[in-house]
C-alpha cells in the first residue's frame, strides 16, 4: 500500500511560533549580567536568583542515529537562559564528546518548558545549564531493544508502509519547537525524518534523512520521537514498520502569529 502525497501532507507538521514579546531589563545593576545571543542581538540582563529555575516539562533528547547504531556513548552540556514565562533562550552547546550529542541536547532544551527562577519573590531571567549522558540502551525496554537490534542488522526485516494492511493512523503528533536562531532570522525550511513505529505504536529511533538546515532536522526528530500511532499490522498481526515524513517550518506563519 503506497503512501499518497495527501498522506504526507496530512502528516506534515506546520510549526507556529509563540507570539513575540518584549523583555524588560532588571534594574539591579550590581547583580545583573548581560547575556547576548550568538547573532549579536541586544543584551538581555539576567540576575542571580535565590530560587533556582526548574523543568516544568522536559522532553527526552533524540539519540543521534549513527552513534546509536554504533553503540557509542557520550555526553553533552549546554547553557541557556530561562525567560519570565519559562521559555529557553540562547541555548548553546558548552561542551560535548561529539558534536551530534550537542545538537541533540540543544534541540531538547528548546523543546522543553521551564519554571523561571526567583529573587526576592519576583521572577527573574534565569541563566542555567543542562548536562546529559547518552547511553544507547540504558532506558530502552525489551521491545525497543528488539527493534534496535533489527536496525543494527540492516533493518531488512522491518516492513515498509506498502507491506502493511493499512497506513498507521497518528493518534498524537507534537509540533516541533521552531529553532530559536532560525526563528529570529525568519528562515523557512523543512526536514525529512525516518523512524520505526513499534508494535505499541511508538515512534522509535528517528533519523534525519535530510534538512534544509541541520537545526530543523534536530527539532523535527525531537518532536517525532514523541509521536504515537495505531499499531501497524500485516495480515492482521501487529508488526513494526518503517516510515518517513516531511516536516515543514514556515517563517511566514511565524510572522502572521507574531
């Protein structure tokens, strides 16, 4: 059963931005620190806090596909600033054992939500950092390990969409976070992500097939990893299946929402 162009359009995620905002400057000059983005945008003042920021909704990072297949472990650190409503700004890799781990961590940070820090009971811009250890099979259950072993063997045993009884229906499709630097520059693009739907309907092991900018690829893969489907079937039996979808990032939609 071949997927149609309409099928792909139905699965394409159009990313809309959160509305624009103005950031006030904290007046306590003795304690404030100027933070700038890599694009040399105007400085934003952040201050020391007495109540540390925390994660409100933290997504899992995507394991870089090639490193996953190789069984390579690693780590990454990133710094960022949490704004007054809990959005992460200026996420930048601080250090990493491999550049791909750093990209995965930054995409995770930008897709997460936070509770900003406080000082004297008032919310402040909160500088913080995140460090993640990557271990290929540490958090995998038996089903995910079985699928990973098939991929490491080449993936020939994993059915394609054409071999299924019907195309799996999506029951959850989180939109990706628009990469902050690309949003600020008004850049439009797309990414194609391949993944495996397991017998529970989970989207496992997303791989960036192509992307007009690599940050679009990491953002899309991070979102796809949270997607859920009706379990695929072949001859009435549940099976895993390989799937590929395009995801669109439209800066014109951003301008309309801002």
